[in-house]
C-alpha cells in the first residue's frame, strides 16, 4: 500500500468541498503515503453553477498543502477533444470520464507493468515534481 489516487472536480460543492475534506482527513491518517489527485478544472461556458471560480480558489490551498501530485485537466480542453478529435456532437459525462481514465492510465503504467524506471508509486513525485509545492 503505497498511496492514494483521487479523482474529482474543482467545481461544485461535492468535488471541491468534500474533496478537500477527504484529502485532508486521509493526509492526517496516512501522512507518509503518496497522495495523487486528478482534478477537473471547471469551464465557465458550460459551468453548472456560478460559484465554480470561488470553489476553485478556496480549494486550491488544501491541494497545495495535502497532495504530492495534482494533475489538472481543463474541462474546456476535454470538451474540445470530444468535439474535434472524437467528433462527438454532444459529449456526455461518460465521454469525459473516459478521457480522464485514459490520462490516469497514461500516468501510472510503471505501477501496472514491470520495468526499471519509476518502479513504485513513491518515485513518481520524485521524478515529476521539481519543487514540492509546485506539484500541479
């Protein structure tokens, strides 16, 4: 058991509020484990709520303090991939989640397949994050 992977959105109360709460509690219980998050940053043109910018602003501090790596995915970029590359006229959350899962599987092949480089979860932040507080 080397660490945690957490997926969520910065927008909305569940993704930002509950997400930061869970991450801070997990960090308290397991301070020596690696915490990696895959975070979807909201896009104002397709935003569900008007308070998404505030949710992002208020939750980023918790991620700076409590995570080792945070992979930010722009919701607009995910939609653009669906429209332009996948030629989808009306992407669903399932389509967006499929893209996020592809990103996740591209980050952690060293955990799923044998190899010499980055053989464990703890070495990922060492090789990918030059300065601990710049882990986005």
